[in-house]
C-alpha cells in the first residue's frame, strides 16, 4: 500500500499562511471524504487536527483548515505561530483491503 | 478524560514474539473500533491494523498479515497486539489509537510502546 505523497518540508514566517498537500489516488483520497490530518511534535504522540477533510475536533484552533480537490487533499495553517512547528501527516481511508494509509509526512519550520 | 496506555514493549531477537497491550479509560470502550499505528525511528507513521467493537473483524496492512494479531477484551477495556516472527524492520514505536466513530480518523492516541528487534 503506497503512502500518500506529501512535500518533505515547508516553511513560513510567523503570521503567514502555508499549505501542505497530500496526493493519493482514486482508491483513497479521490474516492472518500475520510481524510484526516495529524500534528506531531518531537517525542510526542500524534494529535488529530482535521477529520473528514474539513472538520476540526473540539479544541483545535480555527487557524487550521482542510480541503480536497480530486486526488489531492490540503491542510492550510493561517497566522503561523512558533508552536505550529511540527511534523504533519495526512491519512486517508483506502478501499484496498480495506485499510488506512498515511502520508509521507511534512516537516513545518516556522522561520 | 480519554486515556490510552500501552505496555509490553522491549528488545526482542529476530524471529521472536511480543505482545503489546493497551489499557483504555474515560470512554465506553466497547463502542469503538481500535487501531494500532507504528513509527520506525526517524520515520513516518504506518497504520498497522484495527479491530471492530466486538472483536469479530480485524484488518491489517499487507506487511504484517499472518504475523500480527489484534484482539480485545471489552470486559477489561483493553486491546492487544500479538507480534510474531519479528523482523528488524518491525522495530518501531507502536501506538494504540481510538478510531473516531465513523470519521475514518484516530481521535485519541496513547504514548506508544517501543519495540526493538535486534540480535
């Protein structure tokens, strides 16, 4: 099960907005609105930031938003803050098996 | 407060076996699918498998099929991962996670149990 493709790294200055892409196939991202995004700080467990493409769990800042077009999902973080510096992973339900597949991960640097 | 606490990790020789456990609290355990996700040192997340509410259905990623078994005990609010025929590439931090109800996501995670496979 190939991983979803994410950029290895992105960066932005405080206050700016950044977008992380997550590219899959018609067997996963393109066919299901079951894309989620996770934030992981070093040495910590992942934290759910977005689910079902666009929904935010209670307690997650509205600076985080999700979207999807075709086989590509995206996570946008607006008003970048130093605390946003972390690794970010997308995940999608896949009709293969069935199962879930994670993205390759993106390291966000806040300059 | 939802809590997931993994235990059972350790150092194992190639070909050996290990059983990880995850103790859940703070929610009605029997209402949720549960997943295991692993992360090799310095690498990304990999979904390993999950189990449905009554334990009758499990799904696994191809690379662990036939070697890994997920089970649960709803009377003890726990989910286990039995790992057999361990390979060096199975070395990872193994996370227990709760599947968000119908959301296709893992909404709560434990802190992980470290498995190291080495001779």
